[in-house]
C-alpha cells in the first residue's frame, strides 16, 4: 500500500514539475548549441538571452519542487482530498511516510535535473579539469581526499534537506490547527523552526569546537582540516537529529487528530 500511496503522490507532484524538467533540459541543449556557435555575434546574443531564461527555469525547478511538496501535503491532508485520504484503510504513519519518501524522491530528481542541465551547458575537458583541480586543491588544503570531502558535503546537504522536510510537515500540521490564517501560521512555524535550528547548531558547533580547543578558528580566516571535520560531522549529527525529532513530532501530532476544511 505504501508503494501505491507514493506512486499517487509522485504522479500529482510531477504533473507540474516534469514541464520544468523538460524546459530546463531543452533550453540547456539550445544554450549549448548557441555557445558552440559563439564566434558568430547573432548566436552569441541568442546564447545570452536563452541562458538567462535557463537560469530562471533552473531556479524554478528547485523552488517548485518545494512548493509542490508543501501543496501536496496540505491539499492531500487538509483540503478537498482529505475526506478521501483519511478514509483509506491505511495508518496515518504510512500516509505521513509516503509523503516524506515522495518528497525526498522529488528533491533528488530535481537536483539531478539541475546538475544535468549545467552539465549539458558547460561540459568540456577544460571545465572538468578545472573543477577537478579546484576540488583537489580544496580537499588537499584540509588534508581530505576528494571523495571524502565530496561525501561530507553531500551527506550534510542531504540530512539538512531531510530536516527541512520534517520541519515543514510539522509546521503545516501545527498551522492547520488554527482557526484562521492557517497558511500564514504554517509559514511562520517553518521560519521559526529553521531559525531555531540554525542558532542551536551554531551554539553546538562553537561549544564542541571549544572542547577541542579550535573555537578561535571559527571566527578566523583560516580553518584547519580538524575544525572543518568537526563542523561537518556535527552538522550531520544535528540535522539527522532534527529530521528524526520533527518527523516524530509530526507523526504524533498527526495521530492526535486532523482538522480539515
């Protein structure tokens, strides 16, 4: 049943997103063609025009991914669809889990489309070599391997995205408990949770850095590999904790009852 719920959620969210995906890839190809013909002035002008549009589309891919996730959660649980949703022979835990997993898939696919679009636009041997040299120099500066450095960045971004999804879902649940201005109150809860998480994370990073006698580096221009590793590992632990904590709160609040329009 979980697979069917996810399939239905993804179908609803991709109904709009797939348009932006296709536009992003098509425009990336057009930009690449015009860039290859850049020695001709007319094509250079066209490249500038279409690349500007492409950047706007890429931004919309990311923005609409989060918008569709929020709308899907809210519409399915608190709007017209809710009357059918809450009569399904499925536990509220599975309903919430389907939204969470579907959201991760949507965000992952959107990120892939963005990277693929940039790859189409800018790929060449020189660009790849420049990126490789940059990553090698950056990771070498902190005594990390390139693979290790990339892994830390990717994992930290992933758990942060997970935490944002958890906070968003809980904020929507809380916002919809209000009698009026539910959308506004949901947005305020999201902002509050995110600000609190950032402040708490910074305090934890400073405290742990002080324990390892590297707190002074946090406010300096030069950061050692040890300090950077502490920041990354602590960020991964904290955002993983936020993800689990807010998901648990969402599940608990959701099971206590849902107010629908």
